[in-house]
């Protein structure tokens, strides 16, 4: 039986050899042995060579004679939600669209990441007591990972 533990070991073995900041974002193995492994990198993007190298190490160390499998190794992708702590750290300074489990939506710049959550800032115009015109105010909000249903990078072509 092909296990997540075995696939993780083989992937991490090659990622350690490459020593370029790769990490696992997601790993699934279906009942029909379809293995899907998503990777990201602490700095920069995942290259085709990264995916091929990790894929080959897994494929060459599993025995197709004993158990057939289908293997897909890919980059986590910009359009997918952030799923692991390292992705939040990597994307510090970028704008995020955040959906909370309560249904609230927030957009802001990811300014800090802790073990338990994130800090997001955004600006908005607010009426300040004693002033006639609204002023731009920076609002900082701390969110725990337990509160977040989904956080996606805001893709901008500016």
C-alpha cells in the first residue's frame, strides 16, 4: 500500500538534495492510487525542473509491479488558497482576500505571520471626531488561523 508517509519521505529526500527552499503544500492519495503532490518554494516560484526532480525520485522508488499508481507533481499555484504556514510567511507584504469562517470578508496587506495567526492592514476613510472631512486611517487586524476559512493572494497586473 502506498502511504502518505512514504511519499512525503521520498519528496523531502529530493527537496533536501535540491536545497532550494521547496516545501510540501498538499498531498493526497486516492483509493485508486492517484497521487497528487503540490509544492511551493520559500523564495521565488517552483520550476518545472523542481517538479520533475521530485516526481522522478518518487517514481523510481516505488514498485509499479506490486502496486500501480498515477503521479502528479505540481506547483501550488497563485489562484489557490494559502494552506500552510510557510505560504503565509512567503507572501508577507502581499495583498490577500480573506474569508472568515463567520462569513466576513477582508482585504488587506499581510504584514506579519505568527505561529497562531496573521496580521493584516488596510486603509479606509473614516470620520474623525472634531474634523469635518473624512481622513484616511490605517486599520490593523489580527486573525487567528482558526478564524480563517480561506485566504487568497490578490493578483494584480499593475
